[in-house]
């Protein structure tokens, strides 16, 4: 998971999936298989590309989808992977 979420560091949530997709495509130009992390278990829906990875992250609760379609993250993951929150309080280092 850290290989896929690492490139999202510095983004501010909630955010459009298009912005996340752009970061992933820049970091992994050959798709999710570039983020394989040395042969560990691939995402269940990796054959669907980045949309499948999003589905898996939604399923396990790392991503949350708002009613307007934007992606949000619980603070536990957001802070751990270096993402910010609009109007949020900065965590202590």
C-alpha cells in the first residue's frame, strides 16, 4: 500500500480521483504493476488498472468516497502518508 499511496504525499483531501490518477500515472507509467512492491500480493482488481486499485482502497477503508465523488481518507491513513486536509489542523511531528 505504501508504494501506491507514497506518490500522493502533499495532496489535500478531499480530492478528485483525477488528481490521484494523474499522480499515479506520473509515478508508475506502466500502470499498477509498476507499484507491485517486489511481488507482494497485488490488488484484487489490478486487472482494471488504477480504477481497480481505487476500488480495493475503498473496500478496505483507506479511501472514502464522498457523495460528490471526491476521495477522502480517514486521518489515520491521511496523516501516515503525508496528505493534508482542507481546513484541518496540522498534526504534530
